[in-house]
DNA sequence: CATGAATGAGAATTCATTCAT
DNA sequence: AATGAATGAATTCTCATTCAT
C-alpha cells in the first residue's frame, strides 16, 4: 500500500477513535508509520488531508450505494436496494459512514466538497420522482423526502454503532420498511 | 448577563460557527469579552467548559421537549406533541440542537453526561410502549423505534439548517406524519 | 527592562553575532530569558520582530544624527556635525548601524519601513541644497550627493568594524574631510 | 548550460530576489530545474554551494575590475579606469556585486574565501601608494583610502539599484570625480 | 472576582539531506 | 549523473493554563 494510502487510512482511523479535535499529525505519523515530513509531500495542511479523507469516503460510499442497482426492477425493489445498500455500507464501513455523517455540515469541510458530484443522489431522486408520479410516494418536496429516508437509516446506524441493539435480518427489514412507510402513500 | 453566561454563550456560538476542533480559549475570551483568567474562575478546563455547555443544552432541550405535554391526551396527540416540540426546539435553538446531535457520541463529552437523567426520554418510551400495547405502533425494539422517529426529525432539521428548503406549516405536518407512519401499523 | 525590550535587544545581538539567516526563535528565547510563547504576545512572526528591530534602530539613528545640530551654524559646520554624528553613531552602536546598513535594501524589510519618515534625511537634504545654492557644493543630483557622503562614512565604518584600522581623532577628521571634498567645489 | 551552472545561477538569483535567509534548497531545485538529489552531486552542503557562488562572483569581479587596465597610463587615468570598471561591473552584474558587498563580512562565508587572492586589490593599492608618493593623493592610511573610494562607488550603486536615480554618463563622471576628490590633494 | 502578561508543552510545518532506482 | 520520494531534526507557532496584581 502506498504511503499516501497509509496516511489517509491512519487519519480516518484516528478520527473514528478519538474525534477530529484530538487528531494530531504526530499521532498520524506514528499510526501510518511514515516520517513526519512525508505527510507534507502529499497534503499541504491538516485541513487538506482531512478533506481528502472526506472526498475518498464520499466516493467509496457513492459506489457502494449503487452496487447491484438495477434500473429495470420495480420501483419498490429499487428503493429497497438503495436503502439496503446504505445500511450495509454503514455497517461495513462504520468509520467512513460516521465521518461523512458527522462532518458533511462542518465548516472544516469545504463547501465544494460537500456538494461534490454524486451520482447516487441523482439515482435516489429519480426513484423518488418516479414514485411520486406513479402515486406510490406522497407528494412531498423531494429533498424533504430524501432527508426523511436518509435520516431513518442514519439514526438506526448510530444506535447500532453504540451497541444499543444488534442489527439482525429482521431489524434490517423493519428499518427498510419504516423508511418506506414514512414516505409512501 | 453574568460573565459565566457570557462564556457559555460564546462557547456555544463558536462551536456552531467553526466546529469544536477550532474553538480555542483565545477565541472564547474575545467573543465573551472577558479576561483570559476569568474563565478559570468558573471552569477548571476546556473540557469542563464544553461539557457544561452540553449539560445546559440538554437541560434546555429536555424542558422544551415536554412543553405543553398533556398525558391525558390521546396517544397520537401526545406523539405529535413530542415530535413537534423536538422539531420546534431544533428550529428555535439550532446551535444547541446541532451541538447535542453532533457531540452526544463524542469522546469529548463524558459518559455520565451523555446518560444524564432525561425525563423526556422516559416519556417518549412510555408513549411508544403504550402505542405498541394498543396495537397502534408496530412491535419493533423500542430503542430502534425511538431512533427511527428521532432520526426523521434530526435529518429534516439538518436539511433545514443548510437551507435546502424552508420549513413551513405544511412541511412540518408532513414531517411529523412521516415519523408516525414510519412506526405505526 | 520590559520583556519586549529584552526580546528586541536579544534579536539585534543575535543578528550581529550570527547573521539574520541563523537567528532562530529558540536562540532568541534563551538570550532574552523569556518563555517561548512570550515573543508571540509581542510579535506575530519573525518577520514582524525583525522589522520592529529595524524600525527602532532607524528611530535611534535618526535621533543620534541630529544630536546637537544647530541650524544657525555655518554650512560647513553643519555638514561636519551631521557627518560626525553619523560616524559616532556607527562607532557607538555598531549593531544597529550595521543592521540598518545591511538590511535597508533587503526584501525582508518592508518597503514602508525602508521609506519611513526620517527627519534627519530632510535636514541633510536642506544642507546640501543650501550648499549648492551658495556655490559651495557641486551641482550634482542631491540624491547622488547624499549617497556619496553617506557611502564614505559607511565604508569607513565597515573597515573599522573588522578592525582593519583604528579610528582615532586624526582619521575621523580625514574621513569627514574626504566626504566634504568629494562633493564640494 | 551544465546542471552545475544552472544551480549556481539559480542560487544567485534567489539570493538577490529574496535574501540569503529565505533561500531554500527546494526553491533552488525548482528554479534550476533539477532534481533534489542533483545538487548534492556537485555541492556537499548548502554552505558549500553558497560559498562557491561567492567564489565565482569574486573571480568574475576580479577580472572585470582589471579589464583594460594599462599600467603605462598616467596615475589619474589608471585610477579612473579602476573606478569605472567597478561601477560598470556593479551596473552590469548587480546580483553578483550586491552579494559580494552584502556577504563579504558574513559568518556564512568562510574566512579563507573572504581573503582569497585578489590581484585587483594589489593593483588598487599600488595605485594609491604611487599616488601618495607623487603627492597627488593625501597621506591617509591606504586601507582607509581604499575604503573611501570603494564606499563612494558602493553607495552610488545601491541608490541606483533601488532606482533612486538613473546613472547616465554625466552622473558616472561625477561619481568618479567625487571619489577622486575625496582622496586627492 | 476580574484581569492579562507570561509561560512551556506540544502541535504544525519546514527543509537539508539521504538513498534506492 | 540524475532523480525525487522519504526522512526526522529543527524550527515556527499555538494554546491551555498559571499567577501576580
């Protein structure tokens, strides 16, 4: 693995373990096993490094959300696939998921990055729009709609992360169903 | 206003504006208009100060959530009241709401505080339990259930905060309804 | 003596002893006997500190140049007084003199400072102008004229500083005379 | 041009533009368009590199000062030739001239280099000595004498470099004359 | 209580230098 | 020779905290 990747990984790990406010370069050097100067060959400052971690996490999540997505399936199937993908991504990549969830609205992340191109978002919106046209989904502002279903997954995952409860197959199904019921007619 | 309150307010404002990781005492002194030594007459360290901000925000929110709550009302009425209170609190006190939402799981906040007594939580749980007994709410793990309805409000508020959309009366109603549909039978 | 003065003095001493390129904050702290943070309460960066050293040296020299200057004296007397003052200042304050001489044209010193108000310069120019009007001084561009007489003193002092020769009364007189002859008719 | 020359040139340029204290290898690499390792094939350290720049500048100046010097000419002619050469060298090679002028007494330049063989100095001294013997030049300590005439040129050049004034033929003549009058009887 | 100058541990960053290719 | 990624010692600078007034 390249030094660059070592550094990005160590940074994400540290953010997850101790919170962004206590991540220092010194901790990053040690965790990534690189010399102190090395980081600065790749990232000109801590802010840039953290933003790059964010960018890569967003790309990773964007891909995961669309995995196995089949536009020829029925609307509800597609909805469930997308939601399931999000839930699974959160369960499998808790560090990335939490980092994105926590810092998407932080001033530390540059606005350009926050609004980076995101194909999965377009797919989500097209599903919601189609559902509303078909009369399956309630006629709510699509952005509101998106926040609702996203919020259900996000909140469930956070409870899971702090071990409030396990997330077995049944509870996963209940969660997906809840997010569907929340917006469907 | 007392110096103590000046300091707490300045701290919350700064956390909101720049994120906890960029809040320094020096910034707090200036914003609160107090001498640098003054803070230490009230708070023994930065961690204690931030935790106190958290504690007061939690107390404030706890009261707001139960405002006008009437246990003699019907179950759905009570549910709506609680959810409306949460949404309204978020809209009226965005700094406190966001701070609580963002840092409740941060290592910077002491575990005791995180689990501080919270009457509103008990009330929520009793409503959910009663709803499940009455067959109005689906038989899901109550903690899951709580996360779901909480997650809807939280997510809607975050979109509102970044001005994705306004929150007028109609959209508020849609949000509350969505949170109810998500868990009701 | 105030900490601020301690720092300025230590900085000037170090520049004189080792040259600007090897002056570090760490050396300044030790020499000035102050904590490392203290410097930054007074000067926001090394550049600012060095510029302040320059500014104070210029003020000091400006005062010294005009010491005992009497506008009612004859022209040659006044010329000699000014030149003597410069020579004496250099001999008595070699660190300040050399620093000004070496860095007045350095990019490290801000242009505003380089062109700071300087009453002594005006006095010099008025003496030169008057001398030219009276036909005592050759009609050369006054700025050229100023550089010539200044250059004689400066160069003599540098030789003196590296102990090429002593500067006793006779040599001082010869120097002053040389600078006069250089521009007089 | 060889890499070695590229490096020496880039170094001199940087010293001129930003001052020795701000010259870093990284800047040299970029300006000279060589890889970072390349410098160390030619110079074992930064100090050695800078000293080599100094040495070459001194050699260059030494040659320029004696250009067209004809020992069979009259004394004043020879004096003027030498002074003119110095002035012309400064005007044509401001970077080298200023570097020599500024750093000849810096601890960064090795003492051996500072006192390197310099035929032009001997020539100067012989002219001054002869002038004194002939009663054309005042009987001043020859080192003082040398500093005086050198100082006039140096100072005039510095004013010219910061564009205080142009140096056209008339002003050049005035400068040479001034340096002669300063020491002549 | 209120203040702010002083502090020094430690964090961010620079930069000369090495070394494998 | 030429390169440039990697290094870590040295440097600049920050910031929570103390303490005398």
